[in-house]
């Protein structure tokens, strides 16, 4: 068993951990009140980029300043946004796998809408213990989601491209076309 | 003064040409009906000796249609001065006259006087006629009598106004039609030698203007002196001497006072040394302060860095806390989770 504990420690690498993504995804869905298919978050790929801002208050504050208070982004601001975009892009396949895995375990619901590319993800609240999501440990993330919701109108339903344009392209970061 | 005879006038252009008969010495009378070209003839004559004929100008309102519409046209005048024959050629609307002498010498003279044309056609013909080119000084301007000016008493086209014996000048200004000029033209034509008189006159004018200048300067100086010397009461020598002695006495007294001051006060060696000490002290303290301030700055910087590091660590710690918490609640993954498909795998004991 000595081996296992060593491996466990390795799994807890900060910022690249499945539990890290899991709690962020669950908090985002819970705070946005995504409880069923109709109220769900469209395009689960968005989660990959949203996690960056939800887990980093400094990055989020910078985004608020340049979008809401119209400060022109400095070189270092653009650089930070660039790395946030790159990280989000790299993580997309992990997030996809995680979402499917969580669906399989029954913690998330996932469905396509009208047989199109449009998909929708929500939390299966009856499967999750309430104490997990209501814990004060996640207040930090919760506040950030509320801020982000104010900053990006219709954050739940906008397409992935619109979200990327609003956060990155409009602030001088060039993005890949999907 | 020499004798000038006009022998023949020729006009030649691409469209029109004209050649006068050879005129004999003495009076020649030209007679013709209206529009037969008497005026054109006299205008061409005047143009050939450097006159300005307004109707030969293309931009003039009453232009001479035949001559202004012709191209490459010129007037050629054969004149005789004493026994020598000269040919003058002037192209229409050009301001140069080409002079060819009997011997075949060819010269080109400008018609108008300018800063870079010192010797013009008028000077040439006056020299040949033996007329001194009279120079007149009018205030700051000097004026040379030209052949055109002399022609004002000799050349008239159409019936002249009986009140104006002088033809009006080609270009009229306050000098060209002044009494002095008219007088000079007349006197030159009458043939008297007035050169020295006019030279003396111009010298007089120059001298007078210089005198005015100097007088002005002197007045200025006088005014300045009276302004400085408001109290310009005459002072006699006795009074000056007394004043001088008083001043001298004052200087002596001041000198003795200065000597006293120099000797009475001892050099403050002790306090100076103290001052030096204090200065050194101050300097070392300032050095110390500088060093401390530097230390303070670097400490603050380090503190800031450490604080940022602490915050980072704290977030990391809380993140790990959250992860373990999630694990406890959900227990989704373990060491046996496949990192790709996220399914549990069974390990075989090796």
C-alpha cells in the first residue's frame, strides 16, 4: 500500500487534477442553477475556459476591468489572457472525458438538443449530496461564478464561439476557429 | 552732338512684311489716308529705338491685330549717325535690341535698366550721339536720362495736346514726369553741357542728406546727455576740490575702520574645528540613513514577495483541501483509474 499513497500524492498535482476539474464543474453548474435539460448549460466545452476564470480571482478582476470599465488591456494582460485561452484549449479533451465519466456515474446529465451539435449539461442534484455543494469551502468559486455571470450576459446559452470572442478576441487575443 | 538720320524701316514676320523707301537727308513728309499705316509706321519706329508701344502688347485691350497675330516678327531700322550706318533689330514683344554696325560688329543690348543690366541700348546710342548720360539724384533715387526721355520732346503720335509739349512718359511716376527731368531733357536736346552742373547738384543733394543724418545723430546725443545730467548746474573748481577732499577723508576713515575689524576679531579656530566634526558626523549619519533606507526597501520588497507566495500557497492548500473534500464525498477516482478512459482498471500482481 505504500506504493498507492505515493501515487495518490502524484494525482493531487495542482491545476491538473480530476477532482479539481470536477468540483469546479459542479460548482459552476450549481451556481448557474442548471438542474435539468431545459435549464442546463449549453455547449459543455465552455466549461474548459470558464474554469480558468472561476478558479482565479486575479484573472477575473482583470477581465472585469478591461470589459466593464473599458481599460485598454496592457501587454501583460493580453499575455495572461493568451495563456488562459491556451490552457483552456489544451484541457478540452480532459473535460470532455470527465463530463462523460461523470454522466456515466450519474452525477451529470448530458443530452443533445434537436439532433444538432448543440448539447446541454446539468447536474443531477438528487445524486449529489447537498453538503458537498453547499460547503463554505467553495464560496470563493461561487462568488467568481456570480461575477462572471454578470460580466457575460446569457452565459448559460451563448455558443462557444460567442463566449471566446467576448472574452478573448475582443481583448486582442487571436483564437483558433472551431 | 552728332546727327541722327533715319534711313529705312523694315517690318518682317511670318504673315506680313513692309519696307519703307530709303529716306533722304532733311525733312521727310509721309502722307496717307486714314488706316493706311502712318501710325503703325511711327509706332514701329518708336519701338525700334526701345520705346514701349502699348498696342503691340498681346494682352492689351486695344491691340494692333495684324502685328500681335503675326509670329516671329521683328522691326528693322536703318539709321545713320554722322557718317556711320547702324542696323537695329528688335523682335516684337522682346526686350532686347540687336545692333549691327557697318564693320559687322554685332551687339545685343537690353532695353530696360535693371540691377544686372548696367549698360543698356540707351547708353549705347547716347554715347554714339555724343550726349553725356545725365544722372540725376532725387532724394534716395538716382535717375539716368534715357533716349526714350529725349524722344518725349521729339516724338508725337496723333495730334498732341497743346498744353503738353512733352509726350507723357511710357511709365509714369513722380520722378519720370518731374520738372527736373523735363528741364534736363530740354537742356540735353538744346545741346548744352550740363553734366558738371547736374553732378554738382547731385553731390549737393547727397551732402545735404548726410548733413541731415548727422544733425539727427547730434540731436539724439544732446537729448541723451541732458537726460542723464538732470542737474546740469555748472560746478566750479573750488566746490569740486572741496567735494574731492571730503570723499578722500571718508575713504581714509573707512579704511581704518576695516583694519580695526580685521585685527579685533580672532579667527574662530575652535568653532571651525567643531563645525568640521559636526559635518563629518552628519555625513556618516546620512550614509547610515541611506543604507537603512535601502535595507528597508529591499525588506519591503521581500515581504511583498513572501506575502504573494503565501497567498499562492494558501490558494493551493485550499484547492487541495477542496479536492480531498470532493474525493471524500464522491470518491470518483483512485490510483486504479485509467487516466484516459477514466474507468477503473484491475491491476494484476506482478
